[in-house]
C-alpha cells in the first residue's frame, strides 16, 4: 500500500531523530542543498520527490523512500553531486547513495534506497544525432522509445533496448541485448565513447584511444567505476521493419515451437536481420498457457525465410506489420503497477533443456494456483537465442568483458514473474529460485550448462560479474581500483553488482 506523503515525512523525521546512521544522511542532503544544486534536491514534502518515485518500474522500489533525491540537469551537476557526497563523508559516516537512470531494475536497493540519497538522472535524457559522423549522443536518463523517436527523424537507429520504458544507462553498461544483436553485437559494442564522472568529480572520456581499459570495462561492467553521463553510439540506416507478435495455443504447437527455436538459433548467422523471442506465458486472467513469439526483421520484407518453420503453425492472433523500431518497443512490456522479478539462466541450444524448462514451469504454475493470493499474476519464460555470432561481433569491435563463447550457440532464458499482492513476494521469490535451481541441475546432467548470467536480468542472489570468467573479473577489479581508488562505487553505492563482492 502506498504511504501518504505526510506519513513519509513523519516516518523519516522519526528515524532521523533516533538513528545516528540516518542522521548522517540528513547531513549529506544538507551538503547537497548548500551547493548550487539546492533547488534540484528534493525532500519528501516536495511533489517532485513523489513524481520521481512513481516512475520506477517495480512497485516495491516505489516503496523505498530516500532521505532526499537530487536531480542533476547536466554532467557538471553530476560532478558536483558526487564530489559533494564524497566530501561530506569526511565529517559524517560515508554518504550512501543510489543511482537511477530509467529505474527499470527489479533489484531492491539498486536504483533507490531507504533513507539514503538517490541520484536521479532522469533529467539527463536527450538524444542528439550528428549526421556528419553518424553518431548518436545519448544521455543515461533517456528511455529507448524516446531515443528511437529522436533518431527516426533522420531514418537511423541504434541497437538498443526492446522495451520502450527501459532506461539507457543501466541497459548499456549491463551489456544490452537488442533486436539487432546479430548485426551489431550487444548494445555496449556499438558504443564508441563514454563520458563518465569519476568519484573525484572529474569528467573524462573513455574510448579506444583515451582510457581504453575503462572503455572496455564499461562494456558490461555496470556501475563499478563512476556515473556515465553520455553514450556515443554508432547508428545505422533504419526506416521500416517487419515485426510484431504472433500468439499460439501452447499444447498443440509446443513440440514444433521448440524444434523451430533450436533450428533458428543454430542458423542466426545465415540471416542476421532476423530476431526471435519466444515467450511461454501463463497469465491468471487468461487462465491457460500460450506461446507468444516476437518476430522482427530489420528490413521491410514480409515473411522472410528465417521464420519459415513458424508459418505453418496455426495461431491465435497476429500483429505483424510494417513499422519502425519505435513502433515495436511497447509490445513486450506489461501494464504498470505490478510487482516484478527476474531470474535468468543460460544453457546450450538443446531441445531437451527447453522442454524441461517448460515442464518445470507448468508444475510451478499449478503450485501457484493452489496458494497464491494475487488476483493478477503471470509467469513467463523468454527463450532468447544467444549464438556465437554475438560474441564474435563483440570481439571484432574491440572486445567487452562479458566473456561470451565464440564457438557454441546458447539460449538465454529470462524467467519473468509478475503479481499484484505484496504478501506473495516470498512465494514468487521461491518459485523463481526453484525454477533456476532445477533447470540448472538438469542442464548440468545433460552437459548443457553454461555459466553466463546476463546482468540486466540477474536476480539479487545471482553473480553476473563472476560469470564473465576469472580473467575478466580480475580485469574489472583492476580498472575499478584504478579509477575509483577510494572505493566510492563499491561502498557508498551499495546497490547493484559489485566487483569487490563478486
């Protein structure tokens, strides 16, 4: 239940009076307020404070109440905010703060935190295209739908997020899987330069020729080094695409769907314009499972051969059409207001493992039906092709830290859970963990396990940075210590996945 603003103020005042640690947070907020950022520091009695909280994707994160929120309007503002929070720690316990771009994380405390300071980057949301260089300069608080809209005026695009409300910042530094990964690699591989604010407040650029170690580390290393305030990405020509979602009866098409997915994944390299995401879905309002396939072809060609095996299957609905990237990015997102959680696993492109995943999911659905309190809930598995081609492109573009296999093809599985009753939080967490544990054990038993954990889908108890491999993890540690020697982004920013704890 949402806490009223006056209740939040009262709660915070009570805690600040009784808890020394939270008293230090008040000092941190005061330090920010005493700079030129003063008007951009929001407290619980400010309407803008609650507007900011209300735009988080997961409802639980909206229930975390920072002591204050600071909203930088420029890179210089970010620099001032960070240096102030670091300096304030000289005379108080170290200021704790969270960093938020789009606020699409499902992990509590990663982009917002009780009684701490939230650095809200939502005002840094511009997208600027340079026709002379074909480079798009995008700020971290932009959402992908707005990015595609801005670039669409020039008939260009970037390989970005597939959800329109997803923020740019965390998505790219976590890797970034897109409709165009088979052509251009992960989104981080399309970055030619990062503008980043370090813990000292220094503003630097990281690219192939300047701070090249940091440039590589930011391609998958998440928020361990500073706050990225601008991403310069390569663009490509993009006008009309052919895409949409086709839904099918689960029972009658399941076996053929699995075989078609396996074949598609093994042949992505033959037609990299094609993107497929099958969603094996149960929603309580519908009452029976369905399969919903997202098909995207990056040129205006209807019914390309890459999707041939799916065409003969009878469907329930079909939204395939000529459209733009902007027109596609809302279809994979549910309505807001629900509790959400992600769990993820990567395994060999093996039909036995996909079938086992759905068998586990079907059993867990029955368990949920017997005990769930939520009225509206869903359990969805997204089986995304992760072919060797993605890793090969990343290497060709200078490398990243994801540690992906350049030889074998895999499936990246996202288990996506939604529910509307907070009392079900422990139940859905258990369901997610059970699914992952059982499927991982089965994958190991048939020699199809693979350690990679996609950071942008990882649950709080998963360890994506370690999944990159020991060499990449050690590289990330070294870069973190070089550019953040005081460990500000390890200790003062406790949320997210930390190299010091991996």
